[in-house]
C-alpha cells in the first residue's frame, strides 16, 4: 500500500524559511510526478509546485515563483519544498501529491503557519 509521509511544517515568522519533505513508502511504482498543493481556510486546494520525474521539469504557482523550490531525491523516493521569504498568505495545510500510472496519491497534510 502506497503511503506518503510529510514532515517539516510549523510556525515561522514572516520572511522566514521552512523545508517540507514528502517520502513515498510501499511502492515500487515509477512516479510520473510529485508535487505540493496547499489549502488555506475557506479556499480551494491549489497547486504550489510540481516536478516531473522523466524530464525534471518544474512548475510553480505564480505566487511562489522565486521564493519556493521543489527538488527530489530519487534514491530516497522523496520530494522537498524549500520555502523562503514566507508571507502570511502562505499559511495553509500543504499536501504532498504523487502520480503514477496506477493512480494519484495524497499525503495527510502538513500545517504551515506564517505569523509574527
């Protein structure tokens, strides 16, 4: 059974940094892509960043370009989201997402709160 485990969320002051990690367990599948979505209270879930494994192409939401970086450790089946220059508007639950030929998988979510 595939399981995605997120870590690295927390409380940070505006302008600070956090790094989220997402490790995929229980799978021998080849991932097509892994990425991060977020959902703030009262808002719809939105794509933050994604990395495509065959091409290593990355894609970011306009609101995070230049501040967030997605990367992967293929050997560890792990994807990271480095978040710099955080703003209060970045406050949300961040969800890891992974797509293979067999389906789409989600992590349980990690809370990120940006507040002074």
